[in-house]
C-alpha cells in the first residue's frame, strides 16, 4: 500500500478507540506530573571538604536531567561562588538559590550564550545585628554581601571567596542595606555561637550556625525554603514533586518545607542530628556519593 492510500479521505475523521485515546492522555499527564524539582546544597552535599565533587555526582545529575527533572542548587554561597559549581556539574538550571535564599538567580537566554540575572533580592539594615555581634565578638571576621553581589569584609579568611571583594572598616559594613552577613570567629565553637545567639537575641533576622564557628545571617523570614517556594511556583512544579538534599543547619528550613508539603528531604549521613530529624530520610555521606545514590534511584 502506498503512503497516500493509507491516508484517510479529505474530510474523514480517524477516530482512535476510547481506551487507546485515554491511555495517550494518561501518558502525557504522567510525563508532566513526573517532573521533579531537585534542589541540592553545595558544601557537604555536592562538594567534599577538599573542594572535589562527591563521587558519581556528575553522571547522576545528568541521569536526572535526562529523565526530565529540574536539578538546581540552593546554597549559602554567593552567586560568584555558585555558578562555577554549576559548570562543574554540567547544569544550567532555570534558577539558582544563593545567599541562603536572599538571592534567586534566573537564566536568561539559551544554549552556550545563556546568562543569569537577579530575579529576586532580599535586603535588610545590618546596623543593629552588627553592633550586637561586634560588642561580643571583637576578634571575629565579618563579611557582608550587597544586593548587586559585591562583598565587603573586615579581615582576610582563607575559606572566603574574596575575588572582587573590598576590605573595609567594621563601621563601613553598615553603610547600606545588605543581603547577608557572615561572621566567623575562629576561637569559638558552634555551641559557643548557639549560646551567644540565645543570649543576645537576633529576633530581627534569620540566621544559621555552621558546623564550626560561623554564623550566616539573612533578612528576617528569609531562608532557602522561602526562595525555593518562589522557584517551585514559577516552574509550576507540584509541592509533592520536590526533593531537597543537604547536610547543614541552614538546610533545616528547606527540609521542613519539602516534607510539610508532601515532598522529600534527604540529609547527608555526616550531618548533625537536628538536620537528620528535619529531613526524616538519611542517605549516604557526601564522601560515599550520597547524592549520586539518590538520583540514580529516581
């Protein structure tokens, strides 16, 4: 039979059986509903302490993307320290959450020419919190991030990416609204910071205390979960199709948000007990390829 002979006459309607048509609709619906928003923390989740990638993560991320999922980063890092990790992972997601939720970056353009712009920025006046912390932590290292991504710092610290950052006096840190304040006190422990925060009160901001002596402060009510909720709505992903993974105390809110809305949250094995409790699921450690194991199983 020729191709022309197989075609219906003009004006004819080729009707598929009802069940066959229903199956096609179901398949299309399943493909749409099946898409997941996967948000990964960086340090201790994607990266090991020596700045190398967690084993198998590049291939696992590619597997997740090939399956139609949106893989993105949600980190306490500034944008300048985030986009190089995206390049190493081989991803160019629609959005990236930076600075513990104070900054959301959006991709503009497609292909190799794609860039990113600030889609949402949260700021606050750091004067009060810096004054309080300066009184109690005179020997600490302080850094602030401005809305345009520029950073100001008081003293050099190896762990900070200070490319294009300016060293200023402590008083100059409060000269304008900021997205984030970072405090590192080498002589303190994380428990010291917990006790200090409880003692002085930081009610006008959101904060997260790291594994060691660092304190990350964001505008009040702002954390990774608030930014990810914006991204989820923009991408029109159902709340129960969210998967987040992290290892630190600054991941607790996004884990609680995911679980509360029917999604999944998986803590890295090496994370502290409170992070495990917030997630409800505990995977392998970052050194054992925890993210890769989860993504390969999707």
